[in-house]
């Protein structure tokens, strides 16, 4: 191919070898020197023109490539903002070849086709349509509730959740869908609780306020002296997070050093219970260990913390976000309140946010307000920097305060002596035994089995929304350290189906069978039968099974038709009286037309006692009265009791 190409070039008189060939040909023909000179000059000019055209063509290609490099495709998350690059001037080609060039004009320029980078049509937002469809089912459920159709309402709410979960957009990927999800699940939880109270003892555990709500309402001013000390100390602090001092961080250091000191000391004290566990999980998940101070700022290490926004638990998960990270939520259990499960979910969520934003401050902000809000703020401003977003006021107010609060907590916790906190000692680590249970059991019974206060069992099992383990799923029950064997021995004496309603009582010196029966408002015979007692004598330190109440074959508790009257004492509340008689608080309120929990001393309450299995329904003993009066009162009481005890 090389040889043939050379001959073709020589014949056309074009190329590097054309000039000497043409020149020799002219000499042979006898043309004069002047003519030859002109021809030689023409050939040179032609060569230069061709070479120049080639250079211009290459320059044009380079210009096009530089334009493409100057305008990269739009990313979903821009880590930095760059100024727009002005378009380069298009070079004019030596030959009249058509080229797409942008020229200024008074009229709008027509769009030019660029097949190499076609512009994709903007997709319609599917979220409003999903929410509209979900709302139809939700509103149908609300209408069924008003009409008293409880089961139909449950079906409507469940259908609303199915609509959200089966659509192409994931719930956790959009803040609007998360809010819709949280609203529906909250309604389902309230409905399940309301319908269950009449048939089971479901006293709900009370949440505690999240400290972050109180702190977020404060915008403290920085103390110059404190700021100077903090800045000087910062260079000596070692942290796996980027730490800094500015007026916003210094303001919260001042707050936690003065009027917010109680908030800081309480959270610092409780941190000892969970610190070892949190640092272990963070190390396993590969996230900075100093992120532990997020929990200190948000919940004060209170597993049952609940914010005004309905975020729950030590790590303040919203329901929908928690579900996305494997935290289940039922009538009985909320894993957001399980310290270990929620910590692992928080570590994974924070790791995902850092991978998205590439910055721990932005990851913290997104943890608080949702990644969508932070991503939108970055896009609006072009700044992927938390402090720039702060100054431009494009983040929610509580999110703006959130990062400075955490940094202040971290800096103070890293050097407690400088802030007068060296005398505040963290609690010892929370240790416990774990036992897997696949039956419902009341925490009061568990506490009686291991001789521990029920408050300790509640603290060890904060994920339980009620004082009963789930009846339809297994549960890891946490017991006081070293008490597993003791519990398993004691619980074996209680029938599995009675572990929600029966009690376990340790006999105290001076106790009698009659006294214990009065304490639990049941007959001596029932206690004797349950414990195979032959007489009325009770041995000191003996353990008695107390069949407080029982359920029939249909699983429902049977109540007496005859009322028992109880005169309240100082300190009595609806909850304590209901607990003493083994009845749901809602029933006690309904029987006596009560609201709230407060009771005044000396009030006489009507109680329809639950019946133990096989126990005959008998009218309580009364003072002797005339035959006619007694018969009339008994008849009226029986009729009223049959109605109210339903």
C-alpha cells in the first residue's frame, strides 16, 4: 500500500514530493526561468494553504472537545460549585465547510441538534400522584372510624400503606412519602391501642421529651472569654470528626456551661450506660466514634425519648426512616427504642449519608432534616458546605442549630475538666442477661420472679411499648445481670397462657393467706388451689402463684356481674387501683365516669372484678339489712353489673 500511494501522489502533483517533480518537468520543456519561478511560488502557496487548513481543522476539533469538558453532565449531588465557563469562539474554517457556530442575535436562537449529547425530556414527579392515591384510602379509613366501623378502618389504613410500599419510588427516598407513611402508621398504632384496651391489660409506657426540642429553642450568644479558651484548647483535642469553633458553636458551649448545664450533665451521666456498646457498633460499621455525641445532643441517651416531630428513641428515628433500616414497629414493640438495634441502624444511615454528601457536617444535617432538604439547599446555592448553607438560611431552623449543638457537646465532652465537669461521673455500663421468649409475659411478673423492681425491667427493655412482651412474635427479654436461671425456674410454675395476668408473690414476715387474698382482691380458696396449700399457714420467704384474673376459652377476661366498692386512699390513682384489682384502666374509668388519672381521697369506686378460671360469680358480702331492701339492692346491682361489665 505504501508504494501505490506514493505513485498516486506523484501523478497528482500533490504532496511533499510534488515540487521537485514539477520543476524538472518544466526545465525539460524549455520554459524560461521567470515562468518557472512563478509556478514554483504558486506551488509553495498552495502547499501552505493546505497545511493551514489542516491546522485550523485540528484547532476546531480541540475547541469542540474543550467545550464538552467545560460542561460536565449534571450530577445528582454536586460536592462543589463551579462557575459557568464562557463558550469559546468558533474558528472560521479555510474552506466553506458548514460548521455549527453560536452567533449573537437579537432573535432567540433556534435549538441545534447535538446527537452526541441528546437532551433528555424532564420526567414528571410521580410523588404527588402516589400521595393522592394514598390519601383516598386514608380518608376512607377516617370516615369508617367516625361511623364506628373499626375493622373497615384498619383495612383502609393497611391499603394506604400498601399503596406507598408498592410504588416505584421508595418511601425513604422522598421526604413527602415519609411524612405520609408516618401519619398513617401513627393512626394505625392509636387504633390498635384503643381497640385492645377493652380486652387486655395494655398500659402503655409513657415516652419522655427529647432534650433536642428544648435546646433547639435557644439561640445563645457566645461568651468571648469562653470562646478564647475553647479555641486554645481545640488544638489539643483528638477527634475522628472535624472540629471547629465559631460564634454558633461557642454560643452553645456557653449555654451548656450555664443555664443548660443540667441538660448536659444528665446526658453525660447516662452516656456511661451505653458508651461501650455504641463505640463497638460504630467500629464494626466503620463510622467515626465521636458521632456518639449526636445521641447525647438529641436524646440525652434516653431510649424512650420522643420529639415533637414524633422522632423516637436514643437516635431519634422517624418511623419511615426506621423501617428502611430494619427497625420494626408494632402494637407491642418499637425497635427505635432498642438501644443496640437503633445504634446499628443509625451507624448505617450515617454511613450512607456520608457516602452521598462526602462531608460529615452535611451528613449530620441530612440526618436531622432528611437528605432531600440538604440536597435541595446545595442545588439552590451551589455550595456543598454546611456553614455556607447556614449563612444563606436555606436549611430548616432546627437543622441550622443541630450541627453547632453536636460540636459543642463533643468539644465539652472531650475536655470535661475545662468546663467543670470532671466531678460528674458517667453511669456504669448497663449489663443484663438475655432470654428468648415466644410467649407474652407481664413485666411485673418477671420482676417478681427475679426479685427486682419493675422499673428496672422497664429500663432493661425500653423497646416494649407496654408492660407485656408480644403475644404474636418472639422477643429477647433482658433480665438483671445474673438472674436468668432464677427467672426460668420461677416462670416454669406459671402456665404459659396465664403469664400476662397471674402474679408471683414472695411471702413477707407476718403475712397470712387472708391478707394476701385481700391484697390481690381474690378469694383464699383460689390462692390455695393454685399453690396446693393444705392450710392457711404461710412459710416465710415462700413464693405464691397469684391467679389474679383469667381468660376464658375465647381468650377474653370474664368479669363479675356484681360490683365491688372500693374507698380510695391518699396516693391512689386510676392506674394503681386498676393494677390492684387486675382490671384495665379504661374499664375503671368507664365504670366510674372518670377522666384522667387523678383520684381524690375518700371517693368510692365501683369495680367489677375479673374472675379466675372456674371461679363462680358470687355477690360480695354486705352488711345485714332488711329482707326487702337487700333483695331490691341485689337485683338492681345485678342488672347494672350485667350491663357495665360487658
